[in-house]
């Protein structure tokens, strides 16, 4: 038998290239490790977790004319971090006159509706509600 085992050949999927710099350096101001682009610390990169939208949620946002700006998405993501810290899994997120059902572990908006669509609506299969100010 000539089955050889090579390091890096055990994973079945293909790994893409790493974006940004490959160096890890200590930041002068607080001693934390900086990675990737600019002076962002590893903790800051983790805190920038993206908010994804399912195909269904994207359709509903377009149909209802709902547009979210980057700073609004940041506020929503911050609120999701707090919900995750409390153990939330599937949350109703209320932001202004927008209601969204969000899967917290996947950080994915499942569906979204404006205030008029949310009236007289019953939300099921959620374990928490988050009000974003």
C-alpha cells in the first residue's frame, strides 16, 4: 500500500485564499493582536459579524420598500449581539416600524415586514424579542 497522508490534504473542501495581510502584530495602544486590514484588533473583527438576509427576507424588503442603511444594520447587529449573550435563538427584532424574524446563531434575517404588514400578525416560533432604539 502506498497511501500517503499529506498535511493539508485531509479536508474534503477547497479553502480559498486569505484576504488581507497574513501577519499578526501587537497593537501599540492596548497590546492586543491586530490582524488583517488596518489597525483593527481581533476583537473588533469579531464584533463586525455581518447580518445576512434570506432570499425570502430580501424579497419582502423589496416588495415593501424597506431600505436599511449601514449604520442601521450596525445598530441591529449590536442588538443581536446582546440577544445572543442572553441565549436567544430565534428573535423578533423591532426596529422603528420594521419587524424582522432573525435566527441569532446564523445571524440571518428570515423575514421582514413594515408596520402596516405587522399589524394583526401573530409571530410564532420565537424565543425572544429585541427592541432596537
